[in-house]
C-alpha cells in the first residue's frame, strides 16, 4: 500500500544531531491487531480458518475512515511471516485500506510497551467506534530526583 514517509517531519536533539522523524500531531499512527480485533480470534496453528473468517463490519468502516482522513494504518499481528501473503490477500479481499503489516508480534498478551515516543493504548472491547478522550491511570517511570 502507499507510504506516508513524505509526511514525516525531521527532528534534531539538543546537540543538533538528527533523530527519528515524527508524523505531524494531526496524523495518528495506528498499530492495529488482527485476530480478535478486526475479526474473530484465530490462532496461528489453524491458518485454514484465517481464509474464511469475516471482518467485523465496524472495524472495516472505522479503519478505512481513519485511512481516508490521512492517518497511518499498520496491522501489527502475531501471525507469522509465513502467513503474510494469506493475511494480505484476506485484508485486500475485504477492502481494508492500510499502509503496512508487521508480523511476529509477541504472543501472550499482557503487553507493556516502553518507547521514547508517546504511546497511546486503546484496548479493543468488541466494537470499533470513533475514539474519545478519557482519563485513566497508567504506569509511568518515576521521575529521577
């Protein structure tokens, strides 16, 4: 699918050295799981089921809306690299618009993502809708003294 690298903005640290670029604040960089999030949860051990499962209609609608609004859509899945072609064919067959697929996400849940960039986590609970802002408790690193 098309890339959005032309929207990346250069950044520099306090020493004037180039650092990793960022999208503008108006562009969200969505990392979206597949199994159990945009369709039924199918384990890697049963790839034949991946071909026949149907997408959740609300997921297709909202993800394609985000794509058309200019946001970056990357599917980040525990499916293996060997299942990439099957996964791409399924996404395309059902009309999902996306920029990339990252396979090999660790299995097992209970994710704790540590990054030098802000990470906003949204747990999928059965229905895709527009996102709303709510305040929740999060774990953060203690400020050094």
